[in-house]
């Protein structure tokens, strides 16, 4: 974002003074009154800094800057006023989250220093956003791709449930999807401690020995410990820690968390994981849903209802066969992709990425890949899915697969 500054006042002469005083150092835009100011924010924003007079007709400066914050939360906001009463300053800080509160008449040097500080603050805010959106997201992607290399089955499950939790969260109108999607992507990281034989039995719904079951129960805590070490990932780690928690607290090994004390995102993840496990064992979507309804106390009932509501948002897919040379990003694997020696390279349900294609092409040259194989492509249709007949074993439709 350019370092643009917007000054808003109902006095045109004051605005002209700002232009003469500041135009050599700052990229300055002015607006006469709050209505024109909001129009400028909507049409020419975002601005790095917005400075507003307090006393303006129709809408005072605190109300105006509060609206600016709602529309552009990263914009740094300043208030100029001839009324320096304490309660005015308190309202400005609490309601508009004002960065600077300046009194009129404001010396040119003081005003200039405040604008420089505002731009510096904006740089800090955008750097924080850059860290979250790019650096941290890139690290998560690397972790996911490492899991894909080390354990394709675990990564395939992560890919499926990430789409499931997105559908459920949207049905629940969850506004912030980043933490739940990230938790779903990384929910199987702890499976690195599990032998491949245990993973295969788990994903097929086969009986586990007591020792295997105890080992399996540890993987969320292993993942939590690993992810907690990443800055700003404490919330995601907590979601993963409680991904297997029963809603009624039964079987929680003394942990006090149950009901709504379990993070909502973890409750969503529990429903998605169990739904995927039932489908992977060969049940149809309807059979899996009915089985979950019979499990009294296991799940938050509102999230199970959201799972059912998400069914109607399913995307229909064309089933096609292809070869490695014709793979492209956005395809979804309709079956496990195996090497010529029956080694699992990528799991059913994974979305094809650039890194996956490079890896599969390398395997094709070295040890060979079983071709052709089935992939799924979204159909351009508004038709709803028939839920009663598709099965996880060879589905023409993969449930709740949404573009990611």
C-alpha cells in the first residue's frame, strides 16, 4: 500500500493549509467533511493514515474514524480538536482506537512528526500482516509438504478434512477460517510417531491392539508440542490438542475440558475427522452421518447439524483418467497414486499442486508410476448431489470437496 494520507475537515481553508504545509513530504489527499471522507476511503483507499477534525456537521471525528476502522482496520487514525477535554480523549481512544490525539492549533513541526509516526506505525502493522499472510503461511505449507513426502496417507487425510472443516465452518458462519483450516492441515503431523502398519489399520477402520491405540492417542499431543514452537501458532496448537476430545468429556484422561470449554474449532475438527474415518472404512455419507448421530455425547450437536447442512453445498465432479504427463494443478486424486512397486506416492483426496507434480514426475523417471489413474474435476453445474448412493470406495463424487 502506498504511504497515502487523508486529511478530513469541514473547513476548506484548513485543508488548503495542510496541502501547502505537507505536500512536499507526504502524498496527501483532502476531503471536506465526513461524508466526502468516507467516499474517499471507499473509492481511493486504503490510506496509510487518516487525520480527522473532531467537530464536523452530521458526524463527528470519533464516529467517522470508527467507521474508517471498520472498513480499513490497518489504517492509522488521528484526531485533531480544539476541545481537549479528558472525556473526549477517552472516547477517541476507546471508540475509534486513535493513534494520536492532537489539539488545535497544532504546530507544523508537531503535526509533521505525528504523521511520520503514523506512517511508521502503519509499516509495523503491514509488516505484521505480511508475517502472518506470507511467512507463517509459507512455513505451514512447507510442513504440509514434508508430511506429504514422509507420510502420504496422513497428508491425504489432512487434505480431505481441511475441505470438510471449511464446509462445516461456513455452514456455522464462522468468520475467521484461518485457524481452523490451518489446524486441519496440520492435524496429522503427530502421525510421524506412528508405524505405517498402524496408520493403514487406522485409515481402514481395522481393529487396533491396546498398545497401538495408546500410541495413536498420543499423536495430537505430539503435534501440539511441535506446533507450539512456531511463533503465533498457540491457538492452532490448542485446536489440534483437543481434536479427539469427546464433547461430554468421557475418555478425556482427567482433562477438565468438555462441552463448550473445548475450542469450537476443535469440536469441528473432531466431527470432520470421525466423518472421514467412517467414510474411509467403506460407509456411504448417509451411513457415516447416521452412525455419528447414534454416538451420544461424542460431538457438539450443532456441529453435526452443520455437517448435514454442508452436504447440500457439495460440488459435483467429473471423473476422468489421466497420466502423469497430463496432470495439472487443481485436479483432485480420485484414487491412491502408487509407484510401479505399489508404494503409496499420494493419497486419494489430495489436490494436485506444483510440488506434487514435480515429485511424481521424478518418481516416474526413477521407479515408475502406475498409469493411468483417476482424478476428479469440478463440474460447472448447479445440481445438488444425491447423497444416498455414493460410497467412499469408488465415488463419482468426493464429499464436500471445495476449491482451496
